[in-house]
C-alpha cells in the first residue's frame, strides 16, 4: 500500500459551522475506500487543504468529498456526495 498526498482546493462549499464536516475519500474501482481526512470551510466557502491517505493512487484513483455527520466509528457513512474526480500528478 502506498501513500497518497494531495492538495485539495474547493470553492463555493457551505460552511456548516461544525454541525457537519467534509471528508475526502480515496475510492478504488471496486468501491473500497480510504479516508484522506476531514475539513471545514470558512464562511467564504473556499479553502485549500493538504490531504494524506494510506492508499496507493494506482489502486484508489478516484477522490470523493462527502458531507458527513459526526460518528465515532470513522467509517464512511454514505454522506451526501459533493465532489468527485481524479487527481493529477504534478
């Protein structure tokens, strides 16, 4: 398993004021997931965040950002999908 480092820039997201947060997931073609971290956006709805996941980009090529509710298990809860895409190597 490899490490995937990414810089995620988002615009026009809603500030949820800690009621919910955004979580970035690395997703495999078979639907397996690894979290790359959570973040909150400021009132402007725009932010840039450093993300790291213990997932090989070759095996987990898709990234999803979902709006999640607090949960103590750390599991993907199926929150509302906000963004989906594939990263670009620089």
